[in-house]
C-alpha cells in the first residue's frame, strides 16, 4: 500500500534526523531530501487513486519501500557511532570511523539513485495534481459537553419491530433457561440488535456475560471470558472451570450473549452453560449467520428470530435519520437511489451515510455514479458499498482501516494497543507536542467511527474511545483488500518474500505450517503477528531469526497453547516491539540481549527476571505467576528494577511479588506507572510516607499513576496520610483499595490534577471532595465503592473546570446543592446507586445524569 509505505519512509527519515543531532551535514541533507521528496510524492496519491493511475502509484510505493530498506540498513550503523560512550568510548568511535565512512558513501550513492527515480516518477505524472491528504492535525472528539458521542448502543434499530418480540421472550416469567437466537446474513444488524437488548435488559438478571466468539479462541478461552464476567473466583477458574462455572450458574438468573457462534463452538458451550438446570429464568442470546449454528434443535426452550432485509421505506428512514441533517431537496432523489443500491442491507446503508457525511454535498452525484458502475460489476450491495467507501476514504486513513484486518475476528481492540503498534511500525510518530501519537490515533479512530467502519465497544469517562472492533463482514473486506494490494500477508508463502507484515492465525488456510524454503523466507518483513497458533513458530524463529534483520514488531498471542521460545529469539536484532501473551509460553532469558527493544509485554506463567534489567526499554508491561526464581530469592526482599530509560511501567503482582521501594529511584524517566496488587509500603513510599520523608517526589516526571492496593493484611496502613501534592506533573491518578477495608485517611493531591479515580476509600467523617474543590484543571472525578458523609457543591465557585462526575456504588448520606447551583462546567453525571443508598440525588444533578445502562458502557 503506497500510503503506508510513504508515511513510514517519511517518519523513519524524521526519526533518523533526530539521531544525528549535529552530525555530518551531507548526511543530514540526504535524510532531509528523503523527507521532503516523499512528502511531495505523497501529495499525488489522492488524485492518482481517483484517476486509477495504478502504475504511477506502484512506482511511488516501490520507491518508498526501497527508501525504507536503505534507512533500516544504514541508520543503525550510523546510530552506533553516536552512542559510543564509556571509558574507552573514544577508541570504539575511532575504530568505527573507517566503517562509517563506507556506510556514508553507500548511503549517498543510494540517495543519488533515489533522486533519479523520483525525478522519473514526477515526469510521468501527467495531469495528476498534488493535494493535501494529511489528517493528523485533527483533534479527537471529546464528549465532555452536553452532547453524547455516537456509539452502537445509541443507534436506533430501524425496521426491527422484532426486537419487541425478543424482549418479550427475555423477560417472560418462564423459569427454564431459554436460548434466543438471532439469525441473519452479514450486515443485517444481528450484533447491533442483540447488544442493544443485552445492555438494556441485563440489569434484570443476577449476572451477565457478553462474549464475541473468536475462531482463535479455544473452548477454555470462551469459558474464561464468561467466568470472569459472572464472578467466578480466580482459584475456581484455574481448576475444573467447567464444573465450577456450571455450579455457579445453577443458582443464578443469568444472561449470556454469545456473538457470531458456530455449531462446533456452541455444542460445547451448551454442555457447559445450558445444562446447569437453572430454573431462575436465565437467558442465552446467540447470533449466527447460518440457522443450523444457532443452537440445539431438540431444545424446547429454543426460540429463533430471523432478521430480513429492510424494506425500501425502512431503508430510507435509516438513511435520512442517520444523516442528522436534512439534505437539500435536490439531493433527495440521489439519496433515494443510493439507498436502493444498498439492497435493504443496514450495514451498507450505514457505510453509505458515513461516506456522504464526510463529503461535500456537491459530491453526492459522484458517489451515485460510482455506485451505479459498481452495481454492474456483479458484486452484492454490501460488497459494492464497502469497495466504494474504501475508494472514498482519505488517503491517510486507508492503511489504518485495513490494519483492523490483522486482528482476529471479534477481537476487542484497545486504542492504547493501536498507539503502541502504529508507533512501533512508524505509521505515526510524535513530530512535536501538538501532534502526539495518541492524539493522532484517536483522531483516526473518531473518523472511522463517524464513517460507521468500526464499532465503539467502550469509552473513557471523558468520551474518548477506549476500545473498539470491526464487524466480521468488514473484517473480511479488510483482509481481502489487504491481500489484493499486499498490505499484509496471511501465510501465503509465495508472497512471503516481499511481505512487510505477516499474519498467522487459526483462520488461515495453510494449517499450522511455515513451509519456507530459502527463497521464500520473508527477509523484508517488519511485523509478524501470531494469533492462536504457533506450534511451528518456535522452529521458524530458531531456523530463520538471524535472517529477519528488518523485523521490528513481533506479537505472539496464543492463549493456552504451549510454546517454548528458543534462545535464538535474541537474534532478532532489529526488534523494537515484542508482545508475548500465553499461559504456557516459556520465555528465554536471552531476550535480555535485545538492545534495540523499546516496548516489551510479557504476560505468561513464567517471566524471566531479566526483563526488569533491560535498560534500553521505554515501555514495560509484565504479569506472571512466577517472576525469576522464587525458591532462591527471599520474597520479602522484593524485585529490583533498573530501567533508566523507562517511561511506562505496567506491573501485575501475583503471589506476593512486589517491587522494592529503592527500585523507584532507578526509574528517573518514568511517566506512567500502573501497579496491580501493590503493597501498602509501596503506596507509603510513593506518597511520601509518614511523616513526609522527602520534598521531591520519587518519580519526578510522573504524569499518570494507577495503583491497585491490597491492604487486607496490613492493619496499620489505613492510618496513613497519603500526600501526592508534591508530584507537580501528575495529571491522572487512580487509587483502588480493597473495599472491605475501612481505610479512613486523609488524601492530598497536586492542584494540576485533571482526572481522579478512587475506589474503596472510606471517609465517613470527612467530605471526600473537600480538598479538590479549588483545583483549577480538574475535569473528572470518579468515585467507586466509596463511603462518605456528604458531598457539598454549595457556595458556588467550586470545581471551576469539573465536567464529569461519576458515582458508582458509592454510599453517602447527603448531597448538598444550593441556589447557586452546580459547578459551572458540569456536563455529565454518571450514576449507579449503592445498594444501601438512602439519600436522594438532587434534581440539579438529575438534569445531567446519564442512564445506568450507559454508565456500564463508560469506563
């Protein structure tokens, strides 16, 4: 794909310039030429695509990929000379002069060749004109004002009177467990209907679970997802999960939503879930494309509903209501014909709306003309509309849309994960403070949501998208289009030699093999994704790691499959991003030799202690049953960290492991700290202790802090004063305590705080918000399972920037609001009543309250 190839070449050139830092003028000049010339060629792509100048586009793509190869070949050698440090660094630098001179010369020769090729490309452009296609500068859409963001739960279900029948079955007084299946072809809105019903009605049940059935997940994986949501204990999930889950559900009135089920998966889940003999009025919602997959036919309590195509009237109502604004009269005729071309498919109509809303009104006739031409090609209405909307996407958005095809079907994808991946691939970089990768990615996500191409799963409390996904039929489109233009490769070994991204998963056609001979090893590969399978992966890495010198990103996410990664993984010398997720992945300590690695995520049973000493790391995410060698190390001494360059640490303690307090002094650049299972002394040390031990914070650059603290065995901890006021750069703080502990305490925070979340804090003799009411930047307050005597908003001039107030299961005796009203900028009150709550919520707060069902949706 030309768009992605050019963007990556530009971003790597920018990154290369920053490495030089006053290096050779000629070298800087050559890299600057790459940046500017690639920007020029990039500006031709949008017009070239509209004119279907495929040869011209291909020549730009080939040049950009060759530029990337040259940068990845030479820049690491040049970087080495700029990192020569230590007592004998000057000798190392001197010894590299000759070799670097050769590198500079080769690099210059390559640039001269690229200049000739670029000149020929520009000469061949004909009437193709330059157009700006940069959308990076857009701002993510926040929803802190009175308007709700669009999400799947708020979409009206047009022409779906059948939902009333489904609801009737859901709420019937029949005590036997009922299976309710919703059947329909791709794009009919099965998931939208089922999710809407599930979220509106789940409060009528004791427990609930929603699982998107993935081909990559085993039956055990599916059971684990159900078990976590219905409240099965950790120990019960580790042993005899099927039996324990059945016993739990036997005495519950539960609702379980299984999306996109297939028969062989349903048959097993039926045995584990349905045969609980529940007589509490439980319900199981199933969606499927084929009626034979929707559940057991011999079950008397099974009820099936089919979703058919919308009528012409229903289709037009969906189309125009989704437009939000009434189109001009002269456009209505065009709109009507576009709806007809959609063939009554709700998804086709929605993506058509997304296309037209992003275009000028004068372009509607152009879209209609393309729709007419596509209709004659023999494609179905949905396929035609998807191909059309892809053609109409802004040039920069195309690779980001197709990227969703990399993940397994029905996968919940977190925006934070996308930021990490796209930064690692150099699809986005931070050019300056105003264009941070997170903001760029959030803008892309907002654009794709607006076009109905991806679905929002969860939002953060300020309205930003937290996680998202893509419908299966759109997923198929992404994989087919990506294969067509060679954006990524799905185990097609004949394409592997030129592949830049390679994916292996259980839905791939080539079984579980990596039958690469010497001519098909993907030597130019930059990213390798392994989902769900991997029995041959270790062998592949062992045999070919040294040949994959360009590989920069590796994900191995295999669930319950056992994989022993070989020590040769360290031969992936160019790797900067490594994610290892699987209960039985054996991780070799040799990964400590990977000097270029910047982001490492290890979530497995055994985690080598070396990961806590990798000084080149910038981002570390780690959790495991065992860290290092617990039989040898005294657990009371804790784990030592020495990560001088680390900016993000996400650490999940298990079985009593903890980081030593002295470790925090070895994290001078840490900006984000998230610790699960932290001990009280960790909290005490970070906050300043009792009494305050230092005037400066341990982590002077800390911006984001999340601590899940276990106080159940530390009776003296609740008496501490926790003072974070000296963390001047801290903007977001989340403190989660064991709700069963009466941890009455005084909490102090920095005045620059923007968002605060507290859970399990008991301040029965204090007003929990008292110390926050004058903070000039505080926008979000989130209290979960807390206790307080009162919350006083009276007096005016309090909480000047507060926009969102969240109370979940928080017990208070009184909320005070006087004639001066609420904080001036409060726009949203998300409220879930505590079971023992007696005090009423004032009407002023009710006017900005969000419904409880939506409170479950906001993170």
